[in-house]
C-alpha cells in the first residue's frame, strides 16, 4: 500500500523455492529484495551469504536491548490481532531505543540483514512478503523464528528476526506481551 499511496518505502521481493520430496513447502534457496527508489539490491543465496549490491551483509552485533532499533508492522482493516500487537508493543517499547513502522516487511527484513535495524517482529504476513527476507537475515548471520523462538513461523504466521545476542531477550518480551492479553 506504500507504493499505491505514493510513499517511497516499497520494494520488489522475489524468492526461489526448491521443492522438497514429500513436503508441501520447499526450501528457499535464493532471494532478492530490490528498492527501486534507492536502487538497492539486497540478495542472498543459501550457503553463499547475503549481499547489498557487491557488499557482504551482516546483522548488527548489538547485544544491549536499550540500544536496539526495532521494526514492526501494525495490524489493520481486520487483518491480525490489534490487541496482541498492542500488548507486545507495550512489553517491547520500554526496553528498546526505538520502534519503527515503515510498512514494508520485505524491506524491514532486508534492513535487519544489513544491520540497519537490530530486530523486526510482525504477525499475519503473506509468504511472499517474507520468504526472501528470511533467507537474507539467516545468510547475514541472523536468527528468524516464530514468537516463541521455534521454527513454526509459517504455520503460526508470526516472525521475529534479530541477531543471536538479542534473540532470547526479545522472545521473552514478546512472550510477556502475548501472555499479557
């Protein structure tokens, strides 16, 4: 919707999924997130790293939550649970340096991979919004999970991306928010 409203924060996100025998969902082996207005190409290939143009990407090394810049998305028009999001926000916000909401999950994940953001969380996304970004974050040395720290992101439709140093702390805060309902 950013593009449709003339906002300059949007991207094209493409992922290549290789089939796995006997499984409904394959494995994403390549991903590209292109931001046309800045001409930035974030790309990754499984086992070969994540890149911005020709520069290798690494997630931030930040370990202190009070210095962390975190991105999120906000549920709208009946999509998602605004009560859950508000409760998680209330748990996370007092502990971090700042929270941003620009409205492009693909770019938010690319920016976590590039170390621009220290973390990202959001629920109720479409697979095409996150597939390339998940690969980017992982290939940049980051951690992507569901809100509980598990690998059932797609089944639960909840995504938390960060570095290893912040993952446990953020999972606890998000869990507190979910329990706070």
